[in-house]
C-alpha cells in the first residue's frame, strides 16, 4: 500500500517538555531546531529538566561522566531516553547506564537475511508513543528496500522492563523498552531514525537512508510523550 502523510502542524509550546539533548551527530539537534522545539545542550544542570535525550554516538562518554547525576535525575522522576545504544558495537558489551542499571549488548546472527528486523510490531497501540502511527507504518521505513528498522543486536537490561514494540523471530527482540527506575523511567529506543529526519536526505541509491515522515513522527512522540 501507499500512504500519504500531511505536514505535521506546529506544536503548542505548552506541550513541549523541558528537554536536555546530547547529539554529537547534530541530526536530531537540527531536526528540533527546525521544528522550533527548545532544548538545552548537555552538559547542563538537570534541576529544571523533565527529559534527557542522548543520541547514539554520545552515549558512552556521557554515561561514564554523568552517571551519578543522571541516576539522581531519573530516580526523582525524570525521563532518560537512549536512542540506539547498540550503535557501533561489534563484540559483546556491557553498557553501564545508571547506578544498578546496565545493558548487555551483543550482535547476533540474522538467520533470515534481515527480513524480520525490517518489521516492528507495537505492543499497545494506545500508548502515546504510537500517536499518529498505524501498525502498517512500522513495516519498512519508506516501505522499501533499505528501510531496515532495528539492528541485528540483542539488548538486555539487568532490570525488569516493559516492551513497547517487538521484532525478530517469534517477536523475541524488544525494539523499544521502558525501564522503571525510582520515580522515573529509562526509555531504550532501537528504532533507527538516523538519516531519516531531514528532508534533504534524498540519496539516489536504492538502499540509502532518506527522509521518512514516520521516523519524524516517531521521534517527536518519543521526545514529547513520556510514559503512558
């Protein structure tokens, strides 16, 4: 099927949470500026912040240097969002996130040549993360070859979590997770929005990443919606 998407309207300032962003790639930063979503750049004090969003390349250094501060922030009710924490990992790795929270990340063999992880299935269509997103929209970005959605990694927290979306054989792979931590929550997002947020991304190659309005809507929901 072919889907047609309308341009998303401007956001009401009252709906935008106080946000801190760490994004060394600058793609998310550019996206938010174009959408006129204000944010503070990491590092900064977290006392007036509601959410912290850390994009892939920034993760390890920030979690090493800011773990104690981030742990206090989440435990007191904040939301920490980690986007694609498995990015670039080849060998098995243990990623410390907060005090008493870490992720075991390992690359796995993909027995079905990539087909399964190109489709993501939401667990609860009523969750705010999926506002404006239909189930069929999560089957290949741009609905085409090269539209992979989740990498060939297993990401396992050492704490209980709620899977918001799954993929893989028997839907055994969590694509998005919420992890309760004190009064707050850690969101692990593995859906690959990189290369898909800016309209100038229109490479001619069949397998190249390009702008996708579903990736745009997903990222906005991820940053703005919080937990259910």
